[in-house]
């Protein structure tokens, strides 16, 4: 819908909702401008995720090129997450004080600069500092995007929006990572980050030209200063439930993903040339499943959908982390089913969590949410680097299966936490129904 049609209470026009879903017919189709917003958020997701995820397939190349060990690589990954977490907390108090378009462009410009620095880094110290800068700016963009999504789309539409936006994640695997790996092989790993910069600059220009101001939330602002606004947001009990659920939801990905390429090359004996094919096929499976999950998330109980996806993911994680040398097609099949399970968790969980904050708190809530998510991810990456043992740069990982069982435990805890979020949303919806 056009921005002028937004209403502060639009998310509450959902009589009969249960656990964040609705018994009413499907919400109205997206307007032309809403479709543009979906495309914009999807491309934002593509660039941000690609910037982070490209480290995993490049891990073997980076470790050999910069002469860094496993713990140093884990530190590079954690540097982004921890700096993003700190930045998110600092930005949370201000997140609802500005037009979301202006806030988005400020942080996206910083993200572009940080990624350019990554493309110019020629040592471990330079890459480490570059990831800190990229995290300071890039880590806040996800929370701004979520705030934009909740401002522009009703709660009945958000499952479909999340299902589509998460395709940016799949797109980074289908196109971004294979192309990035090809560029790294043809030229140098630095060129892969330059590719991300070029894409981000083009998208930044589209945001400046096409995105309208998003400032309806400013009409609801109080006289609280940023610190008071942040403190008031954190103090709300229901918000803290959402914070914890999102933080735990991200730990598994950070714990495992940075080390998968080295695991596949050294443990499963997959050639480096096969990695683009594996990532491409995994992305294809995500593209197929995410729109389906998005539609289901708007029609059936989101917590049940999350639980089903969690069970699938837990089984496949145990299988994946215990793989021995197998043909490439087996790795592709396991990866595809695993990511189907993961996406079946992420879409309903994020859609549920988006319904927790009030409109006046969305920017702060999403920033704190993102910060805790990134902080938990940074801790998970460091934990993974600490658990894994690699005697030389060509040796197989030891204890990789341990990370799999730890992730299963985290997923079981997540089921409990997301169930609490589901109850919070159901109670909120019932209190505003008429």
C-alpha cells in the first residue's frame, strides 16, 4: 500500500487470530509500491548476507593466503558479529527518532565503505579491522529492514513478505557465492568483495531515488531521550522473550557455517571446484521452499510450522556433521533438506517476532533484537573455533560432530522460547480484538 495509507493500528485489525495467525481470509494483495518494498528488502538481504556468507566458502583460500589459523578465522567472523551487536545497542535508542529511509542510507553507506576495506585488505589485521567496520554498519541494516517491513505491511502479510525477502539468502547462494568463488579463482579473493561493493552502490542509488520517506512512527514519539527509550524497551517483559528467542535462533548458523567449506574439503573430500555447485543447488532448494513456507506461515499456526522445521533441521544437522567421504550428490541432497528445515524455522519465527513490539518501539526493538542475535552469533563462532581442532591447514577437522549435537540442544531450547513468543503474540492479539 502507499505510505499515506499506513495506520498505526493496522497490525491489530486481525480479529480471531491465534498464535500470530488469522482465521480471516488472506490479506489483500500487495500494491505496486509494496512490491517495490519487497524487492528492495530482498536485494538488501542479498548484499548483506552475501557479504557475510562469502567468508565461509572462501575460508580455505583466506587461511592459506593470509597464513591464519582456525581460531584467527573464527575471530574474523566473530569481529563482524560482535561489532554489529555493540552498534545495534548504541543505535537502538535513536532508531525510532529518524525517518527510516535516512537511517537506512546512513548505515548502508557505512556498510559499503567497510566492504570496500575488506576488498583492499592484505593482512589478518587489516581484514579483522575491516570486518569490525562492516559489522558496525551492516549489522544494523537488518533491524531497519524489519522495522520498514512491519511499518509497511500488516501482520497478515508478513509471512509472505518474509518468505520472499529470505529469498535474498537463497539468491546469495544461487548466484552470489558461485559467482564470488569464480571471481576469486579467476582473479583474487579481494575481487569478490569489490563485486559486493558494486552491487551495493547500485542498490543504494535505487533507495535514494525510489524509496519514499518512512516516518509514520515519528507521530507516536514521546519526549523520552534515546537512552530512556532504549531502557524502556528492554524493561518490557514480553519484549525480552522475543529478544532471547531471536538470539538463540542465530547461534547455530554462526557456530557451523563459517567452517563448512573446510569441513567439506578436508573431511568429506569434496574438491574446491565442487563448492559452487553445492551452494547453487542448496540455494535452489531454498528458492523452492521459502515462498511455500511464507504462504503457509500466513495460513496455519506459525509455532507448529516452526516446530516441524526444527525437527527436520535437527535430524539433518546430525547427519551433516557426521558425514564421511561421500559423492557430491549425497552432500547436495543432505544440504538441500537441511536448508529446507532451517528456512521452515526462520520464516515463521521472524514473522511471529515482528508482531511483538508496538509501532512506537519497533526501531528500538528490532535494533536490540539484531544486537543480541549478532552477539550470540559472535559467541557461537568463537565457540566453534575453540571446539574444532585442525592440526594443519590440510588436516580434517576433529570434533565437528560435537557442534552438531550442541546445535540440536540449542534448537530444542528455541522451540520452548518460540512457543513463549507465540503465546505473547496470541495474548496481544486477543487484547485488541473487538
